[in-house]
């Protein structure tokens, strides 16, 4: 943390401008060595025109921004060099900074320093990366909500309640002779526990929305060979990505594509047709298809309208019964030979991928299943990753232990252990 770091902050490639960022106690002094103006006399938060000069040679014409601590992202002195965006010139400026005493920053180290220096908390730090990686308008809004500290404020309110009760318990134990202190009763602890359990449970229930917004809906297209899975993928993504033939078993490996439905990303995977086969390559493809079921958020299970329900179809119905799924009856342009009278309480969409009929109905069904319109109208105060969710789940579990302890008349001084945890 005592050294000065530098890195290229823009994507490396040909462009109008590249930004090389320097952060640390010596940031201004190091850049000052290679800039043809005296940066030590410049005011904070100013942009200065000049040239990068090294060994008497002009390297580039640049604009240099100076931001002095503590009013910076890392709470350290920061200098940003805006150079021309060529690969060679950007790398040359970075190389000179390293020769003059700066160290190449590790991935994410600027954000790490902002966190360690108290500029942002861990949720806000994670939200910065989410913003950089966001692919939809909805995921951008979620990341901005995290950066603004909305989730952090909610959690801080809960922590404040815990700290207040815990402090009162300790005072009651250590200074029982004082009569003017608030006496903490089991009723007060129970009231606090119920409030915290309610808030955290609400946060957990809404966290599924956060994961959907951030990561999208992992959607698996599953079915026997030649039921039209690849055609459905192509129609959904509006691109001929998967090879489509009348030969069963054409798709032997997974084919992926992405679309947006109501601002949420659908990560669609077309799989090899599931059937008994002696073909080694096709067999591997079938095994891979089935292995993806557990990680899928949604199964699109495809049947052929022109054929009767087969044993393979029935096996797939059984195999995916615990998953969120939509039954898609494809090839409705052909004669109906499929009996679906036994498929009760299922979401069923009838389409013809060949005739491009019913694809919008499938999208609408996905939209309805995941309440995507409701998610878009939300306030985006969601948890957005597994680390955050696992911690809140653990806290909910402990709060339930606290309630059990209260019901079993455990002494207040022992309840303090659960509150601290």
C-alpha cells in the first residue's frame, strides 16, 4: 500500500485516447519527471496540457489530470495521463512510468485500495466490477444501485440495531449498579430478532432478482434429436448459429447464444438430442446435455407435434420435473400426433420454428414465469452475488437460533454470543 501503482485504464487497442492511471504517494512526483510542465505547482482536480518527454525525446502530446488526496477514488494522489490511443504509444508511456519507480497494478488494485482506504465498502467495490461487466440496461441500474450504497445502507441499519442491543446487554452485565441505564429484556431482544429476520429474509427473497439481472437466465433447450431445438435457438437469437438439418443427431456439442427479454439476458444453450446411441461422439454430447440440467435456471423442453410421446420424452419429463421449465410443442404446421392430455399444470407453448410462428409467445411465457416486468420496475436494492447471499443466509440462520434460545429461556448474557455472530 506504500508503493505507487500504475496501469492502462482503457481497453488496449487503436482509438482516439488512452488513459494511464497512477496512484500513490509518489504519483505526482513520478509523472512530473517525464512531463514538460511542473505538476507540483498545479492545483488539485485540474487538467494540464503538455508532452511526455523521456531522454530528450518527445513521446506523446498529452493531457494530464491531477487529483490530490483525499478527494480521489483511492484516497491517494492520482494522476491520469490522457495519451493518444495507439498501442505502441500507450505501452511506451506505461513502460517509462515503470522505469521511473511506479509498479504495475494488479487486476482490480485501484478498487482494492479504495476499499482498504475506506473510500468504498465491499458491496460497492463488487458493484463497480458489475457495472464494468454489465450487458443490459437493467444490470447497469443494479450496479449503480450497489455503487450508491443502497444495499450497504440497508445492512448498516440492521448492524446498528444489533450493536445498540449488544452494547446495552454488556452495560447491564458489567454495571448492574447503574439505575439510569436501559434494561435489556428478552422481549426487546425478541423484537429486534424478528425485525432483523424479516428484513434479511426479504433481502434474500429478492436476491434471486439480483442474480437474474446480473447473470441472466441460463436457459437450456432440451429434447430428443430432430425435434427442432437448433431451429428454436436460431429463431430466438435471430441468427443462423446452429446447424439445422433433417438428419437426427446433427448437434453433438453445445451451441450458445444470447438475447434480451425485457432487459434481462437469456443465456441460451442448444444441446445434443437426448437418445440412446452407440456413436461415441454423440454419446458424449448427450451426457453433456444432461449434465447441464442442474445448473440451468430454465429448461425449454421440446417435443415434436408430429410424433407420439416416446419413452425418451417421458424420461426427460421425469428428469426435469424439479426444474423451472416450459414445454414447447414444435412443428405445429404438421399433422398433430402428440397427446399432451397428461401434461397438466405445465406451461405449454405451441410453435412452428420453420414458419417462425409462436416465438414471441415463448418469450412472453419466459417474461411471465420470471416476472421480468416487475423486476424492471423494482428499486434494485438487491444482493447480486453468491458471497453476499451466503452471508445473509448465515445471518438468517443465526437469527433463528437466537429465537430458539429465547424460547428456551437461555440467559441474556449467552444470547450476546449469537448477536455478535
